């Protein structure tokens, strides 16, 4: 989407809100009778990284969604999926081999903190693997507080300097990907994706028309259950908030600006309405004070909560296990078709099934079960498309619904309609 289109879509939303606001003002004026018109092991790391990149390039393949959507840019500069519930669900042990959708890398790194034997990260978008590789380089090279600066969780004026220290630990191709785009580094690498730009537009251009900084700060300060509900009811859930939500999180605007319209091909419900209900839950039943995802969406930083991989207490465990991580530029479908080196025990599948037909989903699930050790676990999310084990796999895959339901109620990345956990028989 071009800057121009981005501008136009935001413009449409702004126009509706402004028009309504002006109407409100005119009405108030009339009532008052007034008339107002407004990131030594470096060489070794680099060689390893170069070899890995060459392997990646030989492995690129196509699957259903790669034929329909553009995968040349960073879509997700952060994992918008809650690693806390993922880790709880997967119960990773030191004997485990894990497979994880790379996305921006945070949740793959979170899995590494549990000390498994091996973590295989896959993605079919090279830009997403560049995000993972820069994070790996940053864990190897930087101190914890510097990592937070590079990501954008904390303010910083020296991100390009921090990047210069990380770049030597990356493969040549990845280095040149980031070297070419300093503008993606300067604001924080966690802001570099299309999805994060969508949130930025929301935060900078639209949210201020509805809620001022004080209200946002008050919301993020949290409180007890009753205080949160009262604040939401009395101050937050205004008609302008509902209107903004309906417009900005509609399939059309989200498809054009945030995700890809193709990601909605199998969506059958009203997008904004579904996401509104989940957001309401996250603002009231859960405490916004503990929610790093909400904090980033509303402020562009992590105020007083961090996603699992970025917390100080998990930094050393991740750094110490980096040699157990490998990544490949390949779809899960194709990786599994060629995978021969032992069973996999734990799977983080993001919400990839959302983008495929029921038939392709069932075929991939079959591949996953065949690649799994008995007792292996699959964790994934549904955002807008219902995807759970089909009856045909009932004798091979067991849903762990009660655990998944409890975990879903704690899901801080609040836009998912369901968290799914299934165990291989
Ligand atoms: C599925 S997306 C989900 C992100 C977020 N949950 C959302 O829906 O807005 C996360 C990552 O999965 C990758 N991906 C999607 N389908 C895949 C597949 N079949 N094999 C490997 N990676 C895939 C995408 O490139 C992306 O980086």
C-alpha cells in the first residue's frame, strides 16, 4: 500500500470523525446560542550465519498463501501472540525438538529460554527471518537494556550505533537488508513492520481524535476489576471510540493497511465487531498495566510490561541457548515434506491456518501429526477463521480444550477468538 493510499484511508476515517465532532460542536454551540467555527565469536557467528542464509535461499518454496500475498516486506516486526500462554501450553522440556513459525522472532526466542534440545524456526518471508536474525545478533552482542532500546521498547537516540555493533554477527544478505534501510532501525526495529505501521497510524492520527493522553495514561495505569470496568464504561467506551473502531478495524481498512486483503479470504464474520469484543475484554477483565501488546499499540513503547522474550529475567537463558536455534526460509508444508532428522515434539504454529482452505489445513495437520513424536503438542491461534482438528484426525490428535480455554482467557494479545492446543496420540 502506497503512502498516498495510507493517507487516503486514514483521511476517510479522520473525515468521518471530524465531521461528527463538528456536528456535535455545532449542536452544542446552538444549544448555548454561540457561534464558534477548527544489534572472539563474531567471525564464527558470521560464517555460521552466511552458511545458513545460503541454505535458506535453496529452500524457498511456494504454498497457498505465498501464491496470493506479497511476502517481500516486513509484515510483523513483533510477534503479536502472547508467549506466556504459548509456553504454558507447550510445556517445553530439555529433550524437546521444537518447530516455530519465526514471524519477528520473539516467540521462537521465548521457546529457546526453556532450554529445549533444538528449535527450528521457519518462515516463507525472508524479511521476517531478517527480523529474527537481527534479534539473535542483538542477544549475542548487546546488554539487556540496549536490546530494549534497539527494539523500541525504551526511548533511544543511538539505535543505529547499537545496530552497527550487531551487524557483524549477521549473514551478509541480512546485513545488507538492514544496511539499506536505516529508516527501519531508527524508530526501533519493533516498529518496522506493516502491521506496526498500521497501529502507528491508529495511535498518531486517529486515537487523539477520540481519547487524549491523559485518558490513555489512565487506561494503562489499570486498577482493580471494578475500577477498570468503571473507567471503561464512563470514560473510554464513547460513541467516538466505537465509531473509530468500526472504521479502522474493518476488513477493508485492516486489509489495505495492516494485514493483506488475502489474509481475510476465509473470514466469514464481521471483523471489527469480533475484534471489538476481544478488545473490551482486554481493557476490563485483564489489567492493561500488565499488557505489553496494548501498551505498544497505544503508546508505541512498552511502558511497564514487556513480552516474555524481552524481560530481564529471560535474557540470559535465551542468550545461552542461541546455538540450539536454526532458521530456514521455507513454508512449514515444504519443510515437513523433506524433514527426516527425528520427530518434533512441540509446535508453535502462530495463526497460519487462518490463511488456508479447510482442505489445505487438514492436509497440513496430517503432515504435522506424522512429523510429531507421540505426546507432541500443537499450539495455534484463530483470529477470525475457525480452525480446529477435523473429525477425520480424531484417532491421531486429541484437543486439550480445557487447558486452551483457560489460557485463552489470559491471552494479552487480545485480538484472537480462540487459542488451540492439541496433543498427538
Ligand atoms: C501467520 S503470520 C501471523 C501474524 C499475526 N498473528 C496476524 O495474524 O496478524 C506470522 C508469520 O507466519 C508466516 N507464515 C504464514 N504462513 C506460513 C507457512 N505456511 N509456512 C511458514 N510461514 C508461514 C508469515 O510469513 C508471518 O511471518
